C-alpha cells in the first residue's frame, strides 16, 4: 500500500462511541482553543474536531505480532462518535455563546484577579471559565452545580494540576455575583432555589 493511498486520520471501521454532554464540552473546549490559537474558521474547526476523537492509543494493542498495513491503519484511526441531534445543537450553541461572552469573561477574570496579568492564566483555564459562564447565562435548563462539576472534571484532564481548584473558586464567586446581578435565570424542575 502506498503512502499516498492511505487516508489521513481515517475513521475506525470497527469501533464507535456514543457522544455525551461531557464529550460535547470536551470537543467545544478543543474547538475554542484551536480557534483562539489559530484563528481558523469555526465551521472548519467544528467539522474537523467535533466529529473526530483524535486518540491514537488503542485499548488493547496487539503484542509481539506483525500487523498488516490495514490493521495498523485501523489501530491508529480515529474513533467515530455517534452524536444525537440535541448534542450537536448544544455544542453549536455553547460555542456561539462562549464566543459572544469572551470579552465579558476576560473582564470578570481581570476584576477578580487584580494582581495577575490575564496572560498568566492558562488559556485552557480561561476558556473553561468562559464556557461555564456561557452555560450559567445562556442555558437556563442546566443547573449551575452541574456546569461547575463538569468544567472541574474536564480541567483535571486538560489543564494543570491545580487548575481545578483555581477554576472552582472563580466560578463560585462568578456564580454568586451573576445571580446578584440577575444574569443567571434558571428555570425548570429542580432548578429554582427556595
């Protein structure tokens, strides 16, 4: 098989996973980081990141066996994700809301950490905080605690060792401040505080 005949980043033909809200948030983080760093077109980033997993480590790689080229390609291929329509819509809405609130988020962070330059805060942390604020303000059906827990768990996998503590503290302060300002309006069963 010639190298030119090999598909770049092929999708697996034998494995599939089902998308979840956590995976949506992870993909949105990846898209927003790529957008921030490269300035590439969002539609291009969405197509190339959201529908692919980009993991190249198989769960059980064969040991001590010579593989055929097709088997190597399968092992190194991306795992396709089966997305439900509501997950796709959630991802697009979260991306748009996060981009719309970017300057608002930067200003909130600057107010809260007055003695730090914004550039000293990890880009991933800033984007995760931005995503959380977008969920607080634009997604009345998602409880704030769910948002905070999801963002904290994602930060454990994608950011520094202490980012989860830093992000948790900021999000808790922002949540209180935005509630006082009337910017967080949750509705639905179990979302209204007594």
